[in-house]
C-alpha cells in the first residue's frame, strides 16, 4: 500500500491499499500516483481524474512536513525457493535495489516504480 503521512506527528493522513501491482495477462499494470495537498495541485502536475491509470493520494492542508510511505509486501514461503525460480529471481532483484534510478530500470521488479517529483 501507499500512505501519505505527516512526518511531524507520524500520523497517516490518507492511504491506498487496493492498488493492483500484479501482472495482468503477462503485462505490468502501469499507473501514475499523484500525491498532493489538493486536486488542483495534482492537476497542475498532470493528474487527470478521467484517466483510470492516474491515482490521487491527498495530504491534509494542515500537514507541514509531508511524506509518502510505500510498502511492498510479498510473502514468499520456503518451498517457493525450491520449486519456483520466479520467486528466487524476484528476491534477487529486490536485493539489487539501491535507491538509484539506474538500478531501478535494471532490476525491473513488478510493483516497484519510479518516483518523479514536481
């Protein structure tokens, strides 16, 4: 899930838990997540309410120290490592991530996207 938070108080302001990060018919579902204090600010950065791939997460107007938390939760059981080479590859690629855009593009982990700031 994704949460907008107030870093000053550590409060969760808003959240999405229903974003579908799973492949659809072998293809990755792409979406743009806009996080803003209001819909007008998000629209200035390109958010389009009519576009189904645009998602909006709002902060409260009172938040003075905004933050965004992304939780990538994926349980891989012990037997997956012995029988499922895709699970082994996924864990290997997750471990490669170092916070840089270049490694993000090389690793290509489903559900881990690029963040752009406006």
